[in-house]
C-alpha cells in the first residue's frame, strides 16, 4: 500500500516523518520547492539543507529514521490535470499544499478515484483546542476550519499536531487494508 504526499512543507514533511517513524514501507513525495530558513520552525528539514531541493532532503531525513522505507521522489509542481497520473499508483494521498486553489484542485481531481484523501484546513494561529476531523466521502480533513494563513501566523505545535492526526488517519487505513 503506497501513500502519496502532495506538497512536503510543514504538513507534508511532518506527515512523512510520522509515517517513517511508524515503519510505513512505501511513499511517494511530490514537490518542486527548495528548503527555506524561514520555514524550519515547522518543517522537517535542517538548517544545513537550506537552498537544497525538498524532495532530496526529505528522502535523506526519512531514510535516517527508517532505512527500509521505499521513497519515490518526484520533483514537480503539480498543475491542473496532473494529480490522477502522478498518484495513479497510490492508495492514499495526503494533501500538503499552502495554496487553497491547489488544495481544491487536488481533492476534486482525486475524489472520484476511490483513493483515500487526507487534507488540512485551518492550520494557522495558536488555538489548538478546536482541531477536529471531518469526513466527506473518501476525504478526511483535519484542522480548525477557520484559521487562515492570511490572517494568522503559523504556529509550529499546531502544524505538527495536525500533521500527526493526518498521519494517524493514514496509518489506520493502512492497518485496515492489511487485514482485508
């Protein structure tokens, strides 16, 4: 069972970290960006990796946690119409985009595929008391559903908490599938 992660910033890199720590054997990570110093407070990268490709750095960091993890790295900016093809071999897809338009695009493109989708909404601000999970069809969405990055600063404990809940959803689905 393969899990794809679209966008490996704060949410995506931390979901991947939890999956590696839990012994997940196969993931696909997709991003086009480089590690930035300003994001290190909430992303699973090191200062020595600033300026390097996120896909290469995350693969290295995950392998340090779980050398047996199979990681397919795709350095690509996902555009409309790409998601079905990129994640065709994945059973579960985690949405880790900052951009609302990309979030919507990914969910819409994959909603009819039968894949489990795990997404986030409302990850900004420091209020961690209202984090919930909503399920709509095959899509699980985690967050407070109100705190937008345009209005609130990102707070590392909240980002990583939401990523942990998202990873938990992925792990439950992997466990259920392994019992089928």
